[in-house]
């Protein structure tokens, strides 16, 4: 789940009077909040708590400033930042920051609870129970037959209408069920969220139909009962509906039903569990990878993210959601302590360098390093691709510890050299002819002469230039080398070159 300025503004409005300035960034995913200091360099998506008098004049970065204290000076509408000015509440720096941090904690903990329920039981009622504090309104979840799976109702508490958690799942009255059925059945073909007003209450309902395998499987509705539906509720309720869809799909699979998800398939393949061709094709179709799309029958890439002593704790569900939003069409999951992302090689993802540019801001902010596999055509080879991405990280960190993104293609030779010896050490495979060159104590460096000669495809002129030698000085060296080492065979030249790289790169 990503946090937006709309969510922050709506929640803070309960404690402060909030005035908006600048550009609206409602669709921009935001990073974790931070105090704004004199040396702070704003980044895209940053959230900064700041006194109004300290607001910088040049607001040229798409980020959110949360101001308090003195009202900020006039903010030009042409600026790229959004400014929320808080008044009518506490002006304590730490209090304001904690209020903002609490929003993040609440949303992330909520999503973590939903994910845990899916992993353990897929209990729809429990998912509804943990979601009541987020929406503070009546919620109803139905299945494909419009049977009510979970329902909470509003009650009067101390003269105020509230959604009562302890009595959330009473049996729905028969007359209510009839009305519910008649109203919703007319709209089960709607794929976009919709509003309608109940005839007997004049209350607004915000509804999201659930689909899997292009088939209607249920509806989630949010009733404007205890408080008005806020703009941020639309985003949060969509996330809630996505989790309900996952739970219904997983229940169906557990009961021998036909619903499967691509993420479940990936999990099984990573675990080396059997997956049938029909299950895979069904999962691809559910995830809209139709055969008409060029990437459906094309290649895939596996990217694995590894923490680098990360000092920020974020739920794995949040990190997976952020990764999937950053890389559309991807599937991200937590596996064996890593974050694994599988994505098709669409036009925008064919070049690993472009992937690196896309991922780098997230890797920097979360203190991650990532490894990228070779493209693979057969989805059943996901585990092989996952192992390649791990090798890219392990080898890359040793050679280029300053990097954040490692492409296995760039370390393929290192991997092959590392594993070509099997259980032997490089010294154990040193053939006598090369051993003599290596141990030669004279003034001539025959070892590097041969290596340069092989690297330049036995071109004497290029070798002489590389060795800073005159051609007439190089030729006697090569003549002496050829007396003891056979360079006429392509296979032998390949063997020599591989060994010399292996020995020098130990």
C-alpha cells in the first residue's frame, strides 16, 4: 500500500484545520516522513514536516511539505510541491511529526494484518474486523451468489453513531438481505467502482465488484453511515477489495475450485512444487496475459532484492505493493528472506539498464541491493532465474560494492569461471606449459604476453600496442611461447584463456 497526500490530509483534518497550497500530488506515492533541516535536499515523493516560516522559496520538487506554526508565505501555483498548512491544533514540532508517522504506521499495520490473515486463514470476517477502524463506516462483503459473507453495522454509542467492532457480525435481517440482493444484482456486471443510494436509507454506497478469471466473484460495499466517505477512502477501499479478492481466490483453490493466481504459481515454482500447464495458462489469463499481448509468449525477468543492513522496518506487504506499482505487470512476493519480483520483458523492461534507473530511487531509500537474472522464456524455470539473480548480487557485491543493481549478464563469466573447476583449486589444474610461463624469473613477462595475445585474438600488432612493445620485440617472445604451447587449436586457445582469467581473478 502506498501513502498519498490525500490520505495524509484526510486523517490530519480530524485534528487540524488543513489548508492546501501549490500543486496537488494526490496520485504520487510518498516516502516515509522526515524532519526538514537546513541541509535537506528534497527528493521526489518526499514528505517533510517543517515550520511555515522555514518553507523554502524554490519549490521545484514534487514532494509534500507539512507546515505548522506561522502560515507560509504566498506559494506560487506554478510550484511543483504540495503544501499542507496545519492550524487549530498543537504547534509542537515532535507532536506534528508523530501525527504524520502514526498515519503511516496505521495504514502499514492494517495491510500487514490483512496479509497475515490471507496467509493463515483467509477469514473474510476477520479481514473486515481489522478494517473497521480504517473506514469507520458500514462494510458489506458478498460472494458471487450475493450471499453476505461479512457485514458490520452502525450502532449508537453515547449518543453518537459508530461502527461497533464487538458486535460487527450479527445476522443480517431478512428484509435487509432482500433489499441488498435486489439492489446489487442489477450492477454485478460493472467493472468500474460505482455509487448508488439505498432507497430505504438515502445513504450513499461505494461499491467495487470483484472479478477473477473475468468472472464475477463478489462485491465489497462501503456505506456512508457514520461519517462522510472521504476521497482517500476510495484508494484504501480499493486495496481492501484487492485483499478480499485474493482471499476468495485462495479459498477456491483450497476447496478444489478453479481459481488460481499467478503469484501462487510463482511461489510453487520457487518451492520446486509441481504446477500443471493448465494451472499456469489459467493464471496467465486471470492476470490478463492473453496470447494477443506480445509479452505473453515472450521472455520474463527475475529481480531479487536483498536488504543491506536496513534500519527501517516496513511490512513485506508494503514493499511488495511498492515494487508492483513501480514495475507495472510485475508480481512481487516475499521468499526466503528476499523480495522476488517476476516481470515480463515488455518494451519498457527489455533493457536492464533502464530497469536499474527505475529501481535505483527505491533501492537507495530502502537500502536494498538488487540482482537481475537473464531473460527466460519458460516460466517453469523461475527457480533457475531466481538463483541467477542471487548469484548476481553475491558476485556483484564483491566486485562492485558501490553498486545497487547487479545484472547477471555482466557477471556471467565470473560465475562460469568460479564454477568450472568443480572441487579443484585453480592451482590443481595448472598445466605444465603454463606453469613454466608463470614461474619464469627472467626479465620478460611471458605470462601477460600470452594473455594479451589471446585477448587480441592472436593479432600481433594489437598485442604489441597493448604491451607497449615494438612488433620486432614481440615476435621473438611469441616464437618462444609457441615452442612450448600449442596455439593452433581453437579449443586449446579457449582453454588457455579461460584458465588465465580464472587464475588471475582468484
